[in-house]
């Protein structure tokens, strides 16, 4: 070969590389599991301080509401336009609102909200905790006898789990409204027909499935942000890497967990 390596040597190096990456992945899973285990143990003993919890709920939920409104409004509008195009000469437009509603509450609402919040909140948490780590503020908390997992991790993860379902409900309602505006003013569906479809094809299990998903998504976003923040090393460059890692990992895990939860909810729980 051009570089002087035989095929057997290349295969051996490739195997060693894959083994190394698999070992790193298992180590990451182990560290995340330890963090989650310690946090759950602390939460069982005592809930986070109410003041800290409210602060994080405001930062995660209230400060993200404007972003959720914009994304959801145009998500519903796009869903209406695309559904109307696909329904042409195939399905009566009276089913348009039902398709928008069910696609939003089951999939688009919880998943897009989680991805948006994961990008905003996951990056914020990782940057904040990463900066505290590289400036040794977390070590100072330990020196003062304050458990950083209880003081920093538990409030953020708990707040994310609480606020994601609330934001998802807002996102569902706004997306359906956006679909209504487009369906009535652009597609030509009457308001009465749109509302009739919503009433006839509304199922509580669809809404509950989205809320259940969002609970898990909130846990992922909060946990990944805190984990990467705690693992930050190397000054400002390390903070940037931690922020990127938190966002990427959160988004990937949200999509993977979405498939797993959908399979469980619609094949087992709501079957």
C-alpha cells in the first residue's frame, strides 16, 4: 500500500480505533448514569430549594416562550399549506384540521419544542456551568460544604422536566391556531369546517402522548446541559466544546427517544 501498511495492519488499527471509541462511549454513559443516580438520590431526600427552582423555571420556560411562539406559529402554518397540497384531489379538505391537530400534538409539538429548547437552554446551562467549572467556582462550593449536584443540577433538571410539558401545550395550541389562520385565509377552508374537524377527531390520548414525551425530553435537555457543563476543561475553548456537545447530544437523544417512546406509547400503552 502507499503508506507501507498491509491490509491486516489497517484492519487492526481500525479495530483498535473502534474499540477505543466504544470504550469512551461506555465511559460517558457511566458518568452520566452516576450523575443521574446522585441527583435522584438527592431529590428523594429533599426537593430543590423553591427559590432556585422558580429561577430556573423562569429561565427555561418563561424566557423561551417567545421562541416557542414563533416556531409553533409557522410550524402550524407550514403544516396547513403542505397538508392542503397533498390533499388536493385525494382527501376532502374537511379533514385538514384533524391532520394538523394530530400531527402537531403527537409529533411536531413535543419534538420541535424539545429541539428548540435543547438548542437554547442546553447551550445556556452548559456554558454557565462550564464557566463555573473552569473558574473553579464549583470547587469552591464543595469547599464550603455545598453539594454542587443539589445546588446546580437538581434545580435545572427539575425545572426542565416541569416546563417542557407546559411549553409543549402552548406550542400545540399556537401551531393549531397558525394552521387555522392559513387554512381559512389561504387554503379556503371555512372556520366552521376547521373547528368541526378539531372537535370530531380530538383524542385525549394524543395530547397525553405528547406530554409524556416532553417530560422525558425535558430530563434529557437538563441532564445533558449539566453533564457537559460539569465535564468542561480547558478555559474558554473548553466551554465552547461543552456547549456544542450539550446541544448536539440533546438533539440526537431527543430524536432517538422519540422513536422509542412512540413505539411504546402507540403499540403498547394506547394500542
